[in-house]
C-alpha cells in the first residue's frame, strides 16, 4: 500500500474524532463560531513548533516561500474556515453521519479545480470512481421522511458550500506545498500547515471579536475540551497536507471519503443515531468509490 494511502486513512480517522468533539462543543454552548475557532486556536502553536523542529533537525535553511506560496496558502486557509463553519452549522440540520456525507460533494470539484488551477488531471477510470461516490452523496441529499418536492433545503445548501470550500482549500494546500522552494515532503507539509493555521487563528479571532462578543472567552474557558479539538485538528491536517504533497489532491480527497464510514460508526456508537435504508445505500456507493480509488490511483 502506498504511503499517501496510509496517511490519508489516518487523517480521515483523526478528522472524524475532531468533528465528534466539535459537535459536542457546539451543543455545549460555544456556538458555531466558537466551535469552529477551537479547531484552529490550539493547532497553530503545535504546528509552528513542529515546523520549527523539522527545520532545525534538517540542518538546512528553511524552504523559500515565494508569492505563489502565500497566495495558495492564505486562500486555502480562508476556504477551510468557511468549510468548517458550514460543516459545524450543518450538524443542527441532519444527523452526524449524513452531515459529514454532504461535504463529500467536494470530490468532483477537487478534480475540476485541480485540472483548472494546477494542471493535474485524473484518469477517466479515476473520475468514474469519483462519480460513483457522488451518486452515493445524492442519495443522502434529502431529509429523512421527505416525500416529493425539491431536494434543495438549508442542509443541502450548507453541504454544498462546505464541499466547494473544502475542495478549494485542498487545491490551495497542494499548490502551496509544491510552491515551496526546497525541503522534503514532510517539512513542506508541516511548514505549509504552520503558516495556514497561524493565519486562520488570527483571522477568526478578529472575526469573532466583531461578530460574536464573548465567544473568545467561552472558548478559552472551555480550554480542556477545545485543546483536544486543536490537537486532533492539527494531527488530521498534518496528514492531509502530507498526502496532498505526495499525490493529486483529487485522489486524496476521494479516498478521504472513508471518513464517512468512520462517522457512521461514530453516529451509531457515540451519538446513538441511526441511518435509513436509503442513506445506507448511499454509504455503500461511497464505499465502492473508495475501493476503486485505491485500486486505480
């Protein structure tokens, strides 16, 4: 099994834990903004420390960071904030497993963004495997018990927003990592992560100060819980960034749909939620897509 596959599977597992923690934080009174901010607050110093340690250990100068790197890193970071905010808000609309599934509309968008922005195409077979996964997401696109009418609703809008923003952030992160001048793949991933999380923390702190007075204080007062979100967020992001450095972002994100399987287990075992037959059929299609990606990429 290739290294990027192992790293992606690990990142998906850690990200599932982080979303579970964020869902609990939202219900504990931190709100959407506070739960989203907790994702970045404690991750930033950890990411900076890791990047610094790797630079010192390498004994070489830090990789050069041209303007192209900053453009990709900062735009990717902004899109991830938007995507995370939309995902946390979506938890109030659907159950945990289906909420995560909505964000998987990103896979086709990542393939298109990757071709348009980075000039990296996926094979026809790989794109077909991605479409199978999208078909699974479509089965999950309506609220339980809905009969007739439009499939579009607040939940689907939030899911599509999250998917598009996650897709744009993936392209930004791969582009930033590849734009660094020098360093091994792990150092480039860690340095990109450090820059991104620092910018996200500063930006979100200013946003919350203006739009949600008291939110920063509530996050800090719940530091025991928010610190866990930050740690899992940093580890998960490090996995994604490393995988993006090694492989086309479209394949990484498509394989990352295995997170849905993990979130179903979490919904059943932790939140005592259940999925309908239609939702399980959608999940089965996504699992088939994952298997095909591993074999074809």
